[in-house]
C-alpha cells in the first residue's frame, strides 16, 4: 500500500495494492494492522454506502460532539472529495484539501475527526463507500455551507444538485464556536 501525505498531516491519501488479471482485480480495502502501520489507529464502527448521480454535491458535513473520522472510497464512478479543517485552534482552520477518488484510481481518503467532508459527483453516477469511527448521531449532525465564499472551494460543477438541508447550513464564520471542535 502506498500512502500520500496531503497538506494536512492527519489527512491521508491511500493507494491499496490491487492485483489485476484478465478476470478483474482483488484488493483489501481495509486491513487494521496495515493501516495502523501508517498511523491510522481509528476503530471503525459503521460503514455507509452512498449512490449519487452526476452533479450531485453532498456536504459539507460533520458531527460535533461525537465527531467522525472517515475512510472514503469511490467504488463506482468518480468524485471530487473535499476535507475542510474546522478545528478552532488549528493553524489551518478553514483550509481544505481535495482529491479525485474513482473506481479507476482505487484511492481512499482518510479524514480524521475535526474536519468537515463533502464531495460532488463527476461521472454519470457514483457509489461511495465510507467507514466511520463513530455512529451516526442525528442530534449532533452539523454542516457548513458548501458554497461559503470565504472557503473558496473550487467545486468542479456549476449548478450542483444539492439537498435543501445542505443549502441551509451556515457559513463557517456563523457556526457557533461551541458547535466546532477545539482541536
């Protein structure tokens, strides 16, 4: 497995080994001991699968408290994935990193607690699988407006399909400080 560091020490791009032949391919999408060797000691407790059509934008989501670390992979199609640092005491607060995840590149993105997450679908459709280290908690579900101009995220879609909930999240500057992780 190859690990690529991002601008954030804690956010990692992972390229699991893939064994291909004329029948297709095989790969381990998670192996606790191997991931621990690269510093990912997150005990995952929930797996999620999302299906979306081209132009769909989901995010920017986070939970607080009961924050979630995520291990994300596009198993069909292609997505533009975003992690935004929302840790109040972080020197990179409000900064973000992006990566294209696809069934072709088989990459994964590890996002630790303290980051908001979102993605948009670049292909006709996409299946996105992600592992979480904390259970979904509706009462702790939060978000930041995906189009927050202070973040300047260069989303690659002009008119995305966005849920009403995602369109009504506050700007990062308007999120009450008690609703953001400290570090």
